[in-house]
């Protein structure tokens, strides 16, 4: 288990997604001591679950690999995974953080050889693939996970499977006696980079996400298209495994809606345009329909939008789909009115993808520190926040590029605080 050595000149970064990694690395590379705390078993966050970025359609693995290498080479950065900040007390320049550490049941001897995973039999829904596949009770979260260490699911502790995992390990890396523990350490400034979560599509009852297998979310579709995903990159229907060639993308699913999320998440339009490429590249005879209120492809993304719109097998329907039903073959049927021609439609598709919005990962009433939160749950820039700064999607709904830029700014603000501490003590 990584030990934390910190002072009131240390910067605490909460969250190890792209924003947290950026803020932590930028600060550490200026010579500041940084502790990054991540609740998952690995850093990289939701970016690691993407197949491609827009608009260049490049793979995130390149950027992740570079950041992981920067982290490994920097002695100023301490990464603590499977950890959650439960309390922050004090003021700017003099905070005390309390962190709860969940047991991994695997120590630093792990070489990621995978023998423990081969030995166990129990399977669980794979969180990395949004539950669309199974993983073993001893598992590596994904192929590029950092740290590259296996995890033993707490559900198998005390069972024969756990002992099988321990017996299979040649390096004495499986430690079944690990327990949850709590640590405290000082920090001069805090960067809150807890990111976002997809809006719960089951709350959008007219769309039947919780009733129809062939209605999925955009984050699930991202894993579906990934060659390292649950289907090996085959775009198929969850209900029967048949190729999904006639696909509908429904924009603003739960966004810009008084009953759900009031705000625009800014990424949904571009995500659907990107995913349209996945479909048309996979199948020459594909047909894609994008149901939209308006397309928000701002400035530099306009060309990307124009490229998709020019495709003969892509149709744009200006409409907020009223509801979805399913026929006896499991085909989802979108019903609504085209607001450009005011024609009613009942369009049958193989698969429907809901472009669900972004909401903060941390509920407004769950922050372990006093901080100014807006009505959408994002952290507001405010002097009352003291030495606590939001980074990336903790501050607003942002795409990756803007999240990285915002995280760099947050790191600079945190550096200024600890510099003042150092100056006062010098």
C-alpha cells in the first residue's frame, strides 16, 4: 500500500480522470508535491472507456500512455487508488484531509500475470463495460489499467474462490487479510476533479431504457464499438446479437428538460456524430437517423458535423422523440413529430442509442468540504471556496479538450496557494 507523505505545501487532487491526472501532473512537474486520490482501482476515468475522440477520431490510448509514463517518472506525485476523501477540514494553506482506503486484497508484489483470475470461477458484471459483459472475481480492470495490478472482488472474500486466487499467485501478491483503513494528511490546496457520470436513462420512462434491451446509452455504445469491448467491436443488438445496421441516435435524452437535467452537456451532439462514423464505417449498408432539437457543433466542430450530414445513409430528423415502443422482434420504434414538417412518424430501428447528458459524479450534499455549488451540482468559482478549486467536469459539462485546459488552470491556482504558504513560512 502506498504511504502518503505530505505537508501543508502539498496539493491534494481528488479524482484521477483526465482532469485530475492533468492537474496533478502539471503541478508535480513544477516541483510541487502532489497526492492524487482516486476511488476506482485505476486512473484514467471515463476517457479510458472511450473508443475514439472527436473530431480527429483518434484513440485515447496514446494520451493515456503518455500521462501514465509521466506519472511513473515523477517522484513528486503519489497516486492512491481505491480511496475516497471523506472529510477536509481547515482553510487555504492549512487543510487536513481524511481518506478512506478500500482493500484491494492484492499488494505491490503483483505482476499482473493473471493466474489469480484464471483460478477463480465467480463472475460479476464488468463495471468498465457498463455491465455489458462479465469479469472474474479476480481481475485487471482493463488492459491499460494504471496501476497494473489485479483486484480481488470483496464478494469472494471468505469463499473457496479467494483461497484459489491466493494459491495460484506465485509472487505472494494476494493478501486476503487486507482491511479498510483510514489515513489523514495535510495539504495546502485541493483540486476537486471528480468528473461526471451519465444521467440515469431509466428515469426517462417514455424511452424504455429499463424495459427494452435494444435501447442503450451513448456510453454503452462507445464500449460496444471498441475492439477491446464486450463484443470485440461488433455493433450488435444486446437482445439477440444480430448486427445493428439501422440505428437511431436520440439527442438531449434527459437534458434541457425541466424533469431531468436543465443544462446542455455540450458533448452529446458531437458524441453522436462521432458514433455515426462507427456505424457507417462498420457497415456499408448502414442507415442512421439522428433525432435532435438542434445540433450544437460549435466553431471548430462545424466541419465534422458537415461531414456527417453529407453522408447519404445518415438522416437528421428535427424532433424530440415522444416515446419508444418495441415490436415482438425486439425492434424499438421511435414515435413523434418532425417539427420541420410537422409529420407524425413511427420509425422502426434495430437499435436506439440515447445521448444521455452529464451530471457531476458527486452529489451536492455529499461534498466533504464547504464549497459553492450551483443548481446543476457543479462547483462554482468563488472566493468562498478558499483553497479548493474545481477542475474539468467537476466545474461544468466539458469535452475532453476543454476539461484538460480547465484542469491546467486549476493546477495553477493551487500552485499559487502553496507558494503563498511557502513564502509565509520562509
